[in-house]
């Protein structure tokens, strides 16, 4: 797998969410306009899960930042991304097996956590999605 290609393809899928169409980034950003989705660098990876460079795996991260951590409207927007289905659901947008991705064999949204992150000096309520990404070794 080429890590940059995987990050790019994940960003393309996230842009299908109506509220993230023009606010999805394939790599970390210094400043954003919320709501925004940021594909972070993978946190770890393993080589050679099968013989002869047949299969690698990595843990990816997507951060969706929505706005003021204490505003009700922020909560209402954030929960749409954390839902298991729907047009704004990160899980529904990203989960896919062989054939639905060209840069890897499979992406699965494993879980999410919420946190307040600072980007460009502003605090944003965020959902941080952890991804299991698998594909042919390069």
C-alpha cells in the first residue's frame, strides 16, 4: 500500500458527506473552517502479515472537527458523523472491502472517541475515528 494514496482515497470518500464536501483534507492542516474532516497520518503499521509481502495493515485516523465545544448545535452536528449510518456517517462513508478501494484492500472504522482539539489557536469539539486499513504489501 502507498500510504499517501490511501489517505487521498479516504479523503475523497469523506467529501461525499454534504457538510464536508469542501472541507475535507487528506493530511493535517494548520487552520480549518469547521465542520472539517482531516485524514491524519497512520499511527502504526505492520508489514508481512502474510508470506512474501502479501499483506500489510495500518491504523488510520480521521478527525472530524465541528465547532465550539459547549454549543448544543455542535453536539447535534457531531453526532451525525458518529452514527452508524446516514449521509454524514463516517462509518457508512468509509467502510469497504476489496473492490471498493483502489489504494488498499479494506478499510473498517473500528471506533471513535470525542475530544476537544486545538487547530490554529481555536478549540473544536472533535470525533476521532480509528481505522483498520489492510492491503497488499508494496
